[in-house]
C-alpha cells in the first residue's frame, strides 16, 4: 500500500513517517494489515531526512490540483492530512489560512473522490473548533463554536470530511488533537506555541515567556501519544466510529501553573525559574477560548492510548532530545 | 439605503420584497431606521412582479463574482442571502449544491468584505444542520451534525458568516428556520416539500403523498412568521446577538399525523382524506435526521414572533390564496 502524508516536512509528519517505517504495515482496503510500499511526504518545502527507499519527498503547493494529482494514485489507500497554517498565522493572514486550511482540504477530498477508490483519510483537527460559553468538560455533543479563523477552518474541514465520508467518496476520520506538548525545535506562530516553549526553552538554559495566566487551563498531549493515536485511528474498523467521524482524543488537563510545578519537580527550581510570566492579550484571547478538558470516554472505549501525567511527558521529552 | 435579496425570485424572496416595500424602512448603519431607496432582487431567473420603481430585478449566476459585484455597492447596507439549492437537489447533485450553497455564500461574503462597509448580512439556515443522536429538544449548545449535503453546506455557511463577522468584514446574522409550511405553489425538490404539499394539494382538491410516517415529528413555521423574523433579525442591535450569531427561530412541533388532524378540523374529512400515506425511505432518512423541536427561549427573550398553533397556520394559508 501507498501512503500520502501532507505536511510531511512538519514535526508531526516527520514523527509519523518514522513510526510508519518502524511499524511496516497499515490496515488496507480489505481490513487486513498490508505492508507499506511507499510513503509520499508532501510539503511546501522538501522534508529533510536520511535516504530511505520507501519514502518519496515532494515539495509543492497543496492548494495546486496538479500537485495533489501527482502525489495520489489508486494505490494510495491511506492519507494523513496534517498540513495546515497554524492558529496565530491564520489569524494574521486570513486569506492564506482559508487557502491552505479550507481550500486545500477540499481539493484533497475532491482528488480522492475522483480516484473512486475511497481511501482512508485521517484529518487532524484541534481544540480550537470549540469556544464561547463551554461546559467544564466538553462532551461529544458540544457544539463547535470556533473563536478563531483557524478553528473555523478546522471545523469546516471536519464537516466536509464527514459529508464526503457519508457520500462514500472517502473513508474519513477526524482526530481532534489536544495541544501538543512538548514539541522540540523552535517557537512557531501557533497561539499555543508557548505550551511547548515554557518547558523546552528552560530545559535548554533559555528564558521563555508564558503569555497566559497561571490558572489558564490547557488540554495537552505528548507527541508520542499523538502519533500512536493517528495510527490507531487509521486502523480502526470504520463501523466503530459510526456516523460520528470525529474523535476527541484523550489529553491531560493542566494549568500553566501546573506545568511550571511539573518542570520544577522534574528539572529543579533553577530551570523552572526561567519561565517569565508576561501576559499577551492576543494569545490569551485565542487560547482562553479553547476547552481545558473534554470527555474522553468514547476514545477510551475505543482503546486509544493516553498520557498518564505531565511529569512523565517532560521526562520523555528530555530523553528524546538527549 | 439599498438592499440586496439573493434568491429574490423565490417564494421567501418575493414575500420579503413585498414586506420591505410595505414597511418602507430598515435599520441602517447608524442604528436608526432609514427609508429604503432600492431593493435588488438577484436570482438565476428574473423575478416576475409588477413594476415598482424601488425594485431592480437582476437575473444572474450568484456564483459569478462579476454578478455579485454588479449588485452590491457601498450603498448596500442590508443583504438577505436566501439563495440556495434545496435539500433533495443538493443530495442528488453534490457539485451544484457545493457551488451554490457553499462557494456562492463565501463569494458573497468576500465581495461584502472588499467593499469595506460592513453591511448587515442575514443568512437563512435550517433544521438540516442538526442530525444524528439528538436530544428531544435541541439546545443552542447542541452540536451541528448534518446528515445531508444541504445541511453540511448550511452549517459551513454559518461558520463562515460567524468568522467574517468576528473579523469585522460583515455584520452577520444567521436565521435557523424551521421547515416553512404552508408554501403556496408547486412541490419542489426539498425533502420537506410534502410538509406543505399535504395541506396545499388537498385544499386544492388534489391527492398528496405523505412520504413519512404519521408519528414523524416536524418543526414548522408559517411564511408570514418567517418573513417577520427575518426583518426582526436584521433590525436587532448587533450586541444583543453577541458572539453567537445564529438564532434558532421559534417553530411549532407537530407530527405528520397532527397535521392531518388539523387539516380535518379546519377543512373537513373529505379534504383530509386526500392525504395518501406512502412512505419513501430516501425522504424519511433525511427528514428523520432533523430535530422535531428546539429550545426557543433565546428567540423569545429577543421577542421574535412565533406561530400559535397549526390550525391557525392552515387558516391563514386559506385566506392568503383565496
């Protein structure tokens, strides 16, 4: 089987391709595991990674139908659609967000539809689809009420995927991901960038600004669990999801203050003291509209993996980058 | 002030223009009522109506940006966006539904945005945005979960309108309408067409098929109340709606059997016996996914008008066509 990963040069895309190469198989159209022949990584820049015969690297614009047609074929039975313009950037550049997060998602679904082979499409959505007056714990039945253009575009992507699934054009699955922490590398333009930065930079000996108050609730997931959940969601028999194609993946409900406390326990006071509490109203407005927790009973019933506690997440990050 | 009505040749569009001409004013950008200078009726066919100096009739494709630019100007401070491909047709012709219900809605919002004058845009949405496992009475916080392409396209239109509003591109308002009954004229391709047909045809001496079971719950509103609600929604001060731009308008919760009983009470047994109960699984699947009632406390708090009972709705229809 062939696999397409959009956003393949990104952090999750790179983790995913490594996990797929290690795993070697993925559930195919018949419902049985099949060995992976080819993984195509599409991104706006060429993914940088050691040569691997099963991996094809393509640099191209995902909003260009010719590019999408060139990376999809009847042999493509799995698509992981991770490409997106992040929340802060989509808020600043409305048109770019619409083009990549909405138009390209629809184009991808249309190219899958014209193949007529009904590939499995795993789409990553976000806490940002929720907002407004929210219950303490978001339920599966809670209305999507995005308060950012990024969240709006993700919510529309979910609706499109569900309808293309219902029409039999694709086998669609939506992973609503908590905020991923701890990401390695550099800060990005996501409003949630600090949720990795306030752990990563202090561990690297650098100061990091936390733009939200200590009692701001966050809903976090480690990169390892995120990748494991994406693979599990792909391989899940379609009928288990039923007509609700979106799954709220399990997260850890912590406050920004809890994160500082965990960092202090794991790495000591000197490291934790490198967090500077400097509030930024723009970031607070976006992040504050997201839910601090959602009901995970459906995900747990389907045996999705989950993190146990944030101290362990920090320790895993330290081992990972060591 | 100038007003644009899309779907201006349609049933609601025609009622709306008459109501606007009678009313003579509409709340303008300053918040005060202003006299109506011009009403432009855009539709794919030219609206047929007696000459009226304040009304401009345009036949054109709403998915064509040149057409939209020609009917909108800085003087247009109110847009009633009623144009849509109906549910049954959007289900049969997926691409046409996407083009009119999604692409044209977005294009209209983009042309409003490029004007920079932030017109009030009233968009009509539908019971069809709801579906799946629903509570007996849908709440404002109930998740949109459309089970048809029409419902999906309306839900996406709502999300776009909310985000364009939040960004300050338009002053957006969404009217979630119950199924309108009794419509005059001929059956159409809406899955809900029967909800008017089983009253209208028997009153005209014709037999009418009811494609759903007698206990199927419907959520109905008369044309008169629908028009009154659209005008009230337009004139409402923006801050009263707040960040939730969609309003679930009040309806009557009746079963198909209740409708037959009401027809019998108002018009007699001979008329009511012209309803033939012939179930159609395609229609039942779509209509059965819609809510039978929703919580109307928000609409009532904002003093939106409502029908009192279905017998009166039938009587008003009989007077109207007499």
